[in-house]
């Protein structure tokens, strides 16, 4: 990637991606890109109403354990009429790690 001119890569992660080994694959991909000489920034969605405490802690551990050049935590904001907004108002979960 670096040879092709890529200097920076931004990657995002949210609770909808949890499970099925995605955490491990995400971490491995970040490590491989960094080892290729490309700076990686991590973007994480926080405060999702259906996200449990265990999932929040896992997300923080993941962010702290990876070789990001920068990390941003974006607060959740429901868009009216979206499935996320409906889930937030009913307390439903859209998937992810159970408490």
C-alpha cells in the first residue's frame, strides 16, 4: 500500500460488527497495514443505546491495544426514522456482544 502511495488509512468499527471473529480480523488487518508503513486512524462509535457494558469495555480494550496513529470516539446520534432510532426508543438490540 505504501509503495502505491497510500500514507494514511482511516478505519471505523461499531458494535454491529461484533461477533464471528470480526474483532480479531479487524485487529489483524490494522496491524498488517501499519507493518506495511501506512498510518492508521481508528474511528469508534460510542454510546449506542443497545450496546452493553461488556461490549463498551471490549471496544476500549481493542482501541487501546492496536497501533493506531490516532483514535476518535464519536458519540451515537440517532437519525429519526432509521432502524437505529427505532431500536434506541424501544431498547432493542441490533446485534453484538451480550452483557
